[in-house]
């Protein structure tokens, strides 16, 4: 362990002497406060904070990722190129200890820098409302919609298999099936249409969504109904009138009397735009039951549709902003650990420029992995076998940086739970990073460092 620690401290000193490290540190120290003062977002205090947190964390993550790749690769390749490794391996230190020491040094440097810059971002985020003299209304909105960690509940998927098969058989019997289109595609389209119809209300119709296990952190706080309308025919003023009912609907459904209140809200909202209804959390029953109802008033004279993807969700406070921020920072740390292991692996068998290029390609591919999968899914329809067994498995082996982007949780104040964080750590650290490190040890153990010339 002493040998590993000695290599780690030497790696940190080596990194601190690099000009690129100093440039990245200075950039972040200067840019983060400037961004906090200059960014305005959509002009509101909430928009200003959301923009700063999103760009601040993204910039910090991006620069630290680049720094991690450069340091982890340069640390070993420079020793080999400058022949300093001859002195090291002649000492009582094994090759795997050398790699572990360099990895430990890179990770310790990442932790120190990440703690520093995340603390700066956190402090600026807390201080911005005071600096701009936010009003009481803005502060109340920030407490409910930004300085919090809200859990999200969406309506359960409705099983439409029977309706889809019936529709398919009717089309088949009537000879209206499109020619040349595979059955799977037709079924998928019919399924999508049926799901949209289940979330649609004709004039005068009421939709009811029921949720269980709703557990607000504080019953004295508020929960929010977030929704977006779509319509079959645009109203003249592009607004939809609706009556919302939130509470224990079982009182109406079964005629039972309960102490849980039911709240009604008359609303007029713009179509195809997200809106939120603030509701006291005491409408949730003691057993965690909550129902949300929407009545499409006849005045609308159009079918109101709640899109299956993001048409309706219930948001309630489940944790604090500080706890959510810490977990978001840990997501960045997991990313850095993976890149450090990748850089160590690349440096064991490649030269510095080639290793940098390889790591950057993998890094940027992992950053847009969702886009890559969608693109190849579309392009791979005619090459399904080749794509399914070659390209797609390779992309899936990479960590999905875009899927687990910290800004996706902090900006909309969504809860990043510990179970999800543990899942990411298990996949990215315990499986993928460990495999990279073991492969690096295997390659470096059999690598010929110097040739004996007689």
C-alpha cells in the first residue's frame, strides 16, 4: 500500500506541473462566478438559477473529464517515453501496483477539484437570489420548484393489447392494411394511437388518474400537478378550459366519508405548454392514495389529449436540494472514475496522441449515446443482423453519460434517488470501470518495456 500511495502522490505532483491543469482550474475559477452574474435564462429568477446550474455543472464536468483523460494517459506514457519507468520497475513495486497508484492519484485529484468547483457552484446558486434581491413571490416559487428534490409519479400504462388486435383484424378483413408495411410497425402505430385515445377526453368527459404510495416529505408543503394539453382542433384563443379535481376520489367513487379533503380548480391554460397546479399535500390520503381528475368542459368544443410521454405527472417534495446536489456531483465523479480507468488502459498499449484520440471518441460517443442509438436504430433497419450483433452492443457497453446527466435532475428539481445512484455506480464503476482496469493490468503485465540488446 505504501508503494501505491507513493505513486499516487507522484502522479498528483506530475499533474499539477502540467500547464493544461492550471489552465482548466483558472478557467473554472473565473468563469463560474461570471456565469452566475451574467446568465439570465428566461428572465425569471428560477430561469436564471436553472441556466446557471445547468451550464455550470456541464462546464465543470466537461473540463474535468478532459483533464482526467489527459492526466491519466500522460502519467504513464510520459514515463515510458522519457524512460523514467526503468527506474520505477527496478524497485520493489509490481506493475499492477504502479497502475493502481496512478489511478488513485488521478481519482484523488478529481475528487479535490470536483469538491472545490461543486462547492463554488452550490454557494453561487444559494447566493444568487440575495444578490439580485429576489421578491417574496420569487423566493416562494424557488422553494417549491427549484430548491427541492421532487419525486415524479406518472399514470400507469394502460393495457391496450385487446383493442389493438381488434383494430388490426378489422383493418385486415376490410383490406385497409397498408401494403409493404410489416405487421410489427402497424401494431406499434395502433398501440400508440390507442394509448393516446385512453388519455383523451371529448367535451363533457372526465378523466381520472389514480396514484398509490404518494409520500410527501412534509404534509404541510405542496405537491404539484404538471400537465400539458394537446387538442384535436385548436381553440380560437389556443386555450383550454378545464375543471381539475385532486384528492381522495374514493369518497365519490364508493360513497365513503373520509377526512382527506378534495380540491377543485377551474383552469384556463394554453395548449402544448407545460403548466403546474399547486395543491396542498394534505389531499393525499393516509395510505398514500391520490386521485387526479380532469373534466373537459363542453365550452372547449374539442378533444383534449394528454400525451403519453409527458402529458401528466404528480410532483411532490421527497428530499432537499442539498442532498440532491450531492448525489448529482457523485454522478460526475463516477464519470471521472470511468474515464480515468479508460485512460490508464489506453496508455498501457498506445502512444499519447493515439490514446487521447481513442478516449475522446469514446467520451463523446458516451455523451451522445442516446442519439447514437436512435440514429443507428433508424439506419440499421436494412442491416438488422449486422447492426444488432456489432454496433449496438458496442454502444451499449459504453456508459450512458447523457442518460445520467446531473442537470436533468437538478434543473427541473427532480429527485435523484440513492437506489438510482447505486445502480449507476454498480454499472459504471463496479462492472465497466473494473473491467477496464483488469484489462489494463493484464496488458501492462505482459508488455515488453525494454529489449535486451547484445
